[in-house]
C-alpha cells in the first residue's frame, strides 16, 4: 500500500508555477522572433523560384508550339507543287516537326523543373550530395537495364533531326524495306510491297537507303528486231519523250529531258535500247509506266515491232542428239565364254549333274 501510494504520488504532474510558464512562453516567443525572418525569406525565395520556373516553362513551350505550327503551315503551302515534291511532303514535315517539338518540350520541362527543384532543396538547407549520388546510381542501373530502349530513342532522335527519311519515303532499312507510313522516336512503321506493315526498331537500323530524296531515275528498255533502222527508232523515242514532257502532270515530274542512252543489249534477232529520265523523288514508277505506254503507241504508229527477249537456251548453238544415248552399257552376260554367262545357261536334259 505504501509503495503504491508513493508511485501514484510520483506519477502525478507537479503544478507548473506562473514564473515557469512565463519563462517558457518568453523562450518560445524569442525563438519565433529570431527565426521568423528566416522563414519568411525562405518562403519568398521558394515562391519566387517556382513562379519563375513555371513562367519560363510556359513561355518556352508556347514558343516551341508556335514554331512547329509555323513549320506545318509552310509545309502545307508548298504541298502538291514541284517545290513541295523537291523538299518534303506536308505529312512528313508535320510528323517530323511534331516529333522534334515533343522532344524539345520534354527536355525543356525536365531541365527547368529539375533545376527549380534542386534550387528549392538548397534553399531548405538540404544536403544534395546523397540525392545526386543516388540519382547517378539509379541512372546507370536504368541505362544498363533498358539500354535497348535508350538506343532506340536516341537513334530515333538523330534520325529525325538529320532528316534521314520521313513519311512517304521509300527506304531500304536492311531488316525491311517499303514505304514509310509513320516515324516515331522508338519505332518506324513501313508498308511493304505486298501491303504488310513492318515495325522496325530505330536502334536495329544500321543503314538506310532512301529512294525518295533528291531525285529518282526512270529507266525503260525497248526491244526491237535487229534489222530495224536504229536511227529511226532513236528519233521516235526522242520525239515521244519530248511530247510527254510537255503534257501535264509530267512536265513537273520530269526534271530533265528523256534521254535515249543507246544499246543496252544485243541478241541474235533483237536489240535492247535503254531510255532514261531524271524524275521527281517517288515518281519514277509512274513515269516508267506512262513512258512505256507512249513508246508502244508511237512504235506501233511507225510500224516498228517490239519483240520479246529470246530464251537463253535458244541463243546457244543447237547440236544433234547424242548417238550413244540409246546404246546400252556393256554386260558380262553378252559374252558366252564368261563364267556368269555359263552359270545362267540351262543344263540340257540327260546330261549328268556334276559331283
């Protein structure tokens, strides 16, 4: 009982005197008075940093968006003209500019907001060394774990910035070939000749053969009989090319006059004449089809026959049949004195058998 009463007496809080309460209040007020200026200063600095970062980020992103919109309007103005075909089409310019704009906006936001966050932490007197070290280790780990993704992304960025290819281009990417229908930062989509769609990772592309940049070449082979007047054939082909270049829309697609290069091959009963023309990128196949159509009509009107290429077997010197083909191979059974022939000879009746 005595110990219980003693413990209860010790657990009961002692009444705080008025002097002690006043001293505690004075200490708290003094601490607040000493630090309120620092709090206010830090708060104002943090607010100012955040406001500057937000305003700067908004202005830069808006400027990038306006620049991309201006690029798209310029591309739409020249689309469908010879200048537009010489440069790039509107869809290609749009996707390229949108991709570049997306990358620039993301990089801008990351740099500005990251710098603002680090500045705020430094204002709060937080040691940034452990944080930066952890971020570096995490970045290295992510780089090793997702190196294929990083490789695809960086390759896509450089492909877009260097304008290696775009929407509407016909390219040979090594792993696949076809017409580009979409360009992304990680994957490029191609449509093959049979209509299939190829998804090619940008990091897997080691070489690019662009068939749609600069200019293209349309080539047509015309095969006529060997006894035709070649000067007359050349005249007909040249006149056909000149007439085609004067007609729409071939006047814009043909960048140079149609040229008769000369004989491309000579056979026993025919010759092949090569016709070539420099065209707008991506328009070579259409020019070739139209040129074949006009050449066929022009040669028919002049009475010049177009012949087919003879088979390679017919160009070789024909020889008669092999006289030994029907001769059978020699056999030991044809010799009656051979042991094999005697073994197969039937035994006459009445002849005694051997021992």
